[in-house]
């Protein structure tokens, strides 16, 4: 299926009865698709111009609570509307849903029709615009990991998410036989996404029982973020249709591996023809531009970690010896470091950020990394030497990834660099999101506390 599904093709499919529903979706702070199901005839007549939503959708938590303390909206302000403006360039058929197409929307102020700065898509588009002013085009790709369970979402919830049976009994990293057992789900995911215009490269078993990884072809930053958001929704919908469940939690279980979302990134010329990170005469094939970019990522690694790890649970993934990094350093093809040089001495040279978990919002994660890299370029930061050996064994004097959400949020909030790149209003908005996540967790009683203290306290 072509990725370029046009509005004219949609109108033809609607008139001929092949499409009767259009999903108009914005991406919320958590990276989820939120929106409305349009009758297709109405959408092609007028709905394609705009629709509306309550502005709390970009100021809420995972539970859809109306969270106090946001500057952008509140009960006092009356929770008014935002405008959702369909980006018809994102229009696509959704093969796994009968008679359905989907379009992503930008979020605009209801009165001024300017983009809402803290909405994830607008935030990324701003950083892309800054790159374009330099003549750069960011190319990115994510690797998404998730666990597949034999239970449905409904039965998992009824069981309190206890006693879940994973799709495999053993570590299935690269296993062909075990992944054959899971093909009813994984083939449907691969083929469904390909049919939705998302170019799938492969799926594979990942480094634990029941863990999967999905890889898609790289693209420009906004296209890749759009793909990422749709992929996560598709995996959940397709698994649900087959009576199964998946989770993208960063650390679903203490004894299980974490779910990552590694981000590969490079800069190219504006026309996409020339890889600007490649210099055959540079060290390891790195251009000076790439050295400055990577230096920026390292210099600002603590400040941008919140946008790579936005929840309490995200930080439980950072454990030594688990392929999740603990040190914000770079190394050559070394999976123990936070940043890994890939494609050495080739035109495909790139830096892989290994810090982010599968729970990240791709728009926010991309925007933060692009801003950090661009700061390194603009200030011509000097890149330190690559780390050699096992980064898990590095001393405490080596730059570390923040260990908690509280520490990451404080680094974000205090960052002059981020406030300059994103704006004070955006940083204040996400600071409040982090504060609320911490407040909610701090007042909860966990199973661990009860088991530890019920009798012995």
C-alpha cells in the first residue's frame, strides 16, 4: 500500500463504499492517539478542515485526570477548546480496522489558530525548523521493544496484572522457532503497518521471554515520530483483536528485561542527498559537524533525560548488565554506553541514543535530542574521546544518567539551554507533568511495601 494516500483517493474510496470511518487524531503528552471517529462522508465534505477538542487533552496524565497547576488551562479558565487541524499529508488507510482511514492533526489555539507550543508535534516541528535554517535535515529511526502476552488486555486487568503468561517460556533473542509460534500476531502487525504506509524492515525476538522488537525504515524526524505513534497504537489494536495483550512499559517486571526505544539519528543536507555526519577522513568516519552534535547530546544528557524517560517506572529500567545504559557517554559499537556510534566509516554513520524506553513520546524525545545536538553545533562543542570497555563498570566520576524522575525533572527545569530552545512556557508545562507523576507515586502504597512491612513493620 502506498504511503502517499491522497485526499482525492480517500474521497473516491468513500464514494465507492470502501471507507466509512476516518480517525482524526492528535498525539497527547503521553504519545497516545487521541481524537474522534468521523463518518467518512462528513469528513470529506467538511471535517477535513478542522475539528475541536477540550484543551485538557494536552494537560492531563495517564488516567485522563484534570491536573491542577498548569499555566495553559485550568478549571478557573474553564477548560476551553483547542482546534485540531488535520495534516492531510499523514492520511492513510488502516488495514486492520474495517473501512477505516486515519489522519494526524496539529493542535492549534482556538482563537488565534497558532500551534499550541507544548503540543508534542508542534514542539518537534519547531526544532526541525531551527535545523532547516542551518540547511540541515534530521533523519531518525526508532527500535521499539514490547512484551507479548497470551492473555487479553481485559483478562490481564481482571487478574490485577498478576500471573500473566508471556508468549514464550525462554529468552527468544533472534530465535526463529519461538517467533514462529508468535507469527499470528507479529505477521499481522508487520503486514498491517506496511499496508498503512509504514515501511517495515523486520521483527525479531528480543532479549527475554515474550519480548519482541519491531524495526522500521528511517525517515525524516517528523515522519518517523508519526510512524512511531501509529505503530504503538497498531500493536495494541492488533494484539487486542487476537485476544492478546502487549506492554510498552519501560520495566514491566523486576525480573524481566526493560523495553527500550533506541533512537538512531543523523543530519543530512536539506535535499536529503548528502550525509553531513560522514567524513571519510575524519576519526571513525565522523565529520566535525557530527562531533559537535554528539558533544551537544553528551553535554545536555541529564537535561534531556526527562523527555526520554518520562515516568517513575522509566528509571527502573536503568540497571547494569541489562543492555539498558547507566552512563551518559559515547562509545564505538558498544551497547553498554548511553550513546553508540553505528555505521562507522560509511555513509550510514549515525549516533544511537540508548537511553530512551519504549514509554517515551517520540516527538518530545526527538525534539530534545535535536535541540541538544544543534546546541553542540552552534557552540562548536569539543567531543570527548570514546569510552572503551564495559561502561557498567565505569567509576562514579563518569557522567551518569539521572537515577530518578525527580532528578531528571530538576535538571530539565533548571536548564537554560532547554528554556531557550523550547520556551519557558513549554518547560513549565512539562515540569508540572513530571511533578504530578511524582506526587501521584509518592502517595501510593505499593505491593512491595505491603509485602515487606505488613507483618514485620
